[in-house]
C-alpha cells in the first residue's frame, strides 16, 4: 500500500465528521516515519493522535518535530524500543498529566464543555509479565475518579480473544470496561523452512477500552509502514471549535511613520489657545493625532497563527511575537534602517517578556516536573528557584553607594576598601633612632616615672579620635560616615570592621609596649618612621570574603 492510499483511507473514514476522533498506532520508530506522521497530522481530522514504540530517548528535544496544529506529550525509553508520544490539538485544554516510566504510561485529562475526560495511554513490552503489568495498571486506575469517562488505549501485547479466558479479558471484566476494537490489529506472516509452509497469524493487541458509552464507532485501517494497523475511533463528544486569536493593529512601517510625522507637523496647534481647560486641549490633540493614524494606518484585525503554544503564552506575548515577526518581514522586504531598529526593539521586548512569563510559570514547579526534560532543566535551573532547593545562602549581588550601583566583583572590593582608612604613626623618629629611644627613654619612663603608662584604648575613644581626623585623605573620616556605612551594610547582615580592627591594633600596641621583656625589634617597629607608614592588614581571604 502506498502512502497516498493510506491517507485516502483515513480521509474516507473521517469524512470531515465534526465528531471527536482519535487515532492510535504502534509506529515502530517515529524518526523513520516522520513524513507519514506529518501527513496524518496535517489532515487535522484527528483531535488526539497516539503513537507508541517511538524509539526516542531524552537526547531528542521536543523541537525534533513541530506541527502548528498540535502540542506534544512525550515519554521516552530508548532508541532500541518503547516510548510514547501523544499529539493533542491546540484547541483542547489539558488540565492534568502524569508520566509513569515504570509502567510506560501517559495519563492526561482534558476538559471539553465542562466535562472532564481521562485518557490512559500505555505500552506493555513483550518481555514484561502480563499479570505484573495488569497489577500496576489497576493500582494506578484506582487513584483516578472512575465516575468520570475513562479511556485506556495502547498496544497492550495481550491478545484479546473472546474464546479464551485471557488475563486481559479478566482485567476488562473486573474493572467494568468494554473493548470497542473488533478486528485484528496485527497480522504477521512467517515462513517455516522445514515444513515449507507460510503461516499467517492475526491478533488483537491494540485496544480501546472505555467505562461508558461515548465510543460511537471504531475501525482498523491498514498501515504501509508498520506491522500494526491504525486503530481509529469516533467519540460522542462535542469538540470545541478551533478559534484562532485575533488582534487589532496598525501598519506602522517606516514609510507610514514618515507620513504620520509630516501630517502632525501640519496641525494648527494655535487652536489650543482658544481652549480654556486642560481636558479640552488634550481631547483636541488626541483627536487630531487619532484622525491622522486612522487615515494613514487604519486599525485592522489580524488572525494569529495558532502554532505550538506554551502554557505561559498569553495574549500580550502573542501580540509581541506578531509585531516582531511582522517588523522582521518588513525589514527584509524594504531594508530601511528604521524598520531594522523597530524589529530589534520588538525582538528584545519579546525575549524579555517571554523569559519573565516563563520563569513565573515554572517557579512553583518541583524537580519531578522536569524529570523527562533534562535539556530544559539544565538551562533553566540557573534561572529559577525550585521547591527542593535547600540552599538558604543569600550572597550580596550588588551594592549601591552615592547614587551608583555595581555588581562587578572588583568594583565591589574597591568600594569596600574606600571605607578603611590607613593607620600611620605620627612619630618623627627614624629607624636607627628607634632602638635608642626604646632603651634610653621608654624603659626608663616605665620604671621611674609613675605618671607615664600606656592605657588600653576603648572603642568609644577610637570613635572620638576618628572624628578628629582631617577631612582630606581617607574617604571615611567621621562618625557620621561610619553610621551611614553601618546602616548600608546592615541591610546585608554585615558589620563594619573598622572599629574592631583599630581596637585590636591598639590592644596589641598596649600589651607589647607595657611588656618590659617585649621584643626590641617589635617595639622599634611600632615607633619607627619609614617612608610607608601604613599598618598592613588583609580584609579578604582566598575566597574573596571580607574578614575582620
């Protein structure tokens, strides 16, 4: 059977019937039959198309095939076997969906005219024990509301034979289901060399099970590219009309914008003087410009192509997409720089709003929502916080100071360094004179002069001393500046370490100088006068964190 023949057979079955129609097929590798799948979907006669044994893995993104009239639900196994894919018309609303890898099952619920309808699509591998598969399937079915219409569809690899007491028949009877497929769905021919005979077997393993009376008609149609047949059905469900979105827009091309600007320049704005209140002036201006717009670029309705819509797409995003695409086409056709600028503007606006809406949609999802979308998860995990994220760290992302904000790490370090002044000695004693000063004066005063001693400097004294520093030199010079710094840093749960640092240095100098047996070189270093008189200290560790 050639391809055009099977398409004709599907057309003859559908006959543009307004009833809700579904199709199922064990396709035995979708990649090898993409053209045929495309032909089936472009008929637009089947509301849901079920395909099993797709033989895909998660290395194939959803973009491996797109159709403007359907969106996709996938469950992959490997390139060697298994796998499910469901094409659902864009006009249908899916309210629930569950993917079960262990059972190789896709469950989804749609709502049509207020009625909820449940679909279970499954594939039982030939090497899986029948009773084990049935037990797992029954366990899942008991989690659903059996008062709602339920359809179980798929290649169950269990021959439904009314003359035998098979496992599948027991399952159907026990769960009060009805099988609506009445013809064999897989016919195979095998040649046996020894007896020199060819045997032909026909089995019914592709089933449509239902718990009600919504199935009006089923048919089995030959398929030229699979060893299984098409199984099609018409349901007594009034399907929603595929209403395309429309928007009101104007043709604001570069040429039209030039005409609009020229006509605005010709408006007699002197008439505004004759109007007394601001409302009248505004209405005059608004009417004049609106009349020009209606004349040059009148409003018109545009029907948007209802391509693969994502859940976060809203009317505003669709409108931006249309404006972006329209400006791109105008730019390619006319090539003026104004149209190029317009396209870049709408393109940037669309990307920004699309990412914003997408993050808003996915931010409340859990890891399980991304289980079978690894490529998607790898990209968006850096953009959204998921519920399972246990991290409570909240590092500083930016600092605002003096009206400017920075996020650059080097600039952040430099900004923090502005708040740490240098500490230098006021002594004019040279390096060579320092040991003599310590020997001749310091020790003598410590032992003989009861009025001289080193006292421990407190934090309050440090603040008072800092307030006396001159305004030139260090960026932070008074207590008010430190209060501002502390207030800014407290927003990020940080403290200013300037006071603690000076306090520790003061305590260190006090203990060294009051210790009669203190090292001479250290005492000399504390009172020496070199070209560079800055006490060095390290504010950041190897990880660039600020440390006291």
